[in-house]
C-alpha cells in the first residue's frame, strides 16, 4: 500500500521554527513519503478501547501531544551527527483516520504498517490507548512476520473480551490475549515487566503462565545501576540464550508503568511505578537492539496531564528510542 493511503491524514502539528545550525527533529523527520525510508512513524488517535475498559478517555489526543514536544527536541550533539543523519531517513506518515469502529481502525493501522514491516523498516506508533498494540500486532501478522511481544506495563492486559452490542469485542485491557490467541499464530510469545501487584488478577497471571508468558512485577525487577530497576532484564528475549523464536520483537510501552509523579497524564496512573531513569534506559536499549522491529507508545492522556509532564516524557521516550536505533550497525535492517 502506498504511503498516500486515504486512511491516513497528515499530522496536525505545527513544526517549530529553528535557526541555522540548530536543527530540531521537526526539521529532520520527513513529512512526505521518502523513496527508501529506514523507519516510519504513524499516529493512532484512538481510545475507544479505553472507554470499553472503563478507563478515563483522552488518549486519542496522544499522538498530537507527543509530536508537539518531539519535534522541538534537538538530535544528539555528541555522536558526530549519527542521530541527525539517521533521522533524515525517518518519515512521519501521519495519523490513521479513526472511524469510531475500533476493530476497523485496528485493521486500518495494520494495513498501513504491513508493507513497512514486510520491507524491514522500523515502525514507531504513537498511541492511543493500549488497544493500539493489537493493531500493531495485526500489521506484523499481515506481513507474515512472527514476533515476540515485550511489554512494559503496570497491567498484564490479557483480560477476556467483553460483550458489546451483542458481540465479543476487544479493549485496552485485552490486546495481548488477542495476540496470543490470534489464528495466524504470529505471536511467538509474550513477556511483561513492571506489573503492579495490586493491579493483576490471579486468574490473569495463571492464564499467562499456562501459555508460557513471562510476568515480572515491579518489586521483582533486578537492579540496573545505582539502585535503578532494570525492566528489560526480566524479559526472556534479552537473555544471552535467547532462541530463534525471539529474534523479532514487537516492543510496546505503556506510560502507566511510570510513577505517577512523573507521568500523571495517563489513562490509569501508577502511584508507585517505574522510575523515569529505568523507563528511558529501557527505551534506548530497545532502540539499539536489532531484534526490535516495532515500538508503540501508548496511554498518554493529555486532558489529565499537569503541565504537559507526561507528554514531554513521551516525546523524550521516542527520542531515546531513536537515539538507540541510530547506533545500530545497519539502520537499514
């Protein structure tokens, strides 16, 4: 599918003015299709799944808020221009034009992402509620790519589907159950780290264990440095003995796993969540890992974001992922 697909609309964010010699990401990331991009960015301004799951809505405004701050950041100045050069091969395709029909919107996202996944490009998706992740997974499945899903989250998000209008429907709490049960068998496994002990039902934990999924609670995480928890160390794909089924990873980051003092503007705040240092270090390591084929960042809820703190953190999360990606030996994958 060409990048000019009618299901996409241009990002409605003004790119900041910058002075000569002071480039910003808004100057470097292309707003129009490139002949051979190395990475693509897509917004998914949808939070119907959050509404269905009983959360506070507003995540549909997330992609615009992330871009607002992301485009104002400067590329890394200490790497001899490597990050700046890599960013010129990133294109922002715009937003999926949400229809109000969650299932249709998830398949629309998959239709946009599938050709890029098949071409081996890095895919970055700005959510949206965590129902975004199922649309991303469907993009991998559409490209006949099998992936291991690695999630940083306060919640397991393996809840059963709900009966809505007489039919079973997915929501923001069900994307990984849907992926694990998908008839394509494109999900080779699932691991989640940063879980809040007071937010995971025993039935859901048992369901995951019965399917070989890994679950690491926040109070079980090993230390990275100086007492900072390392969420990625708990995920099987990052072990030295990772087998072949883990060689393609779909990374999904839920901002509600970050401590609410730093991330108040989310669909479900966590009063004792991950430290910002852990979160950002994980994002950068994901970017630098050649097995990571996609990243989605979800649950930013701007209507509840005091002083734009969470939106700024979300933008910096994407920046850290991009800096990590720019250090890969071959950004062409």
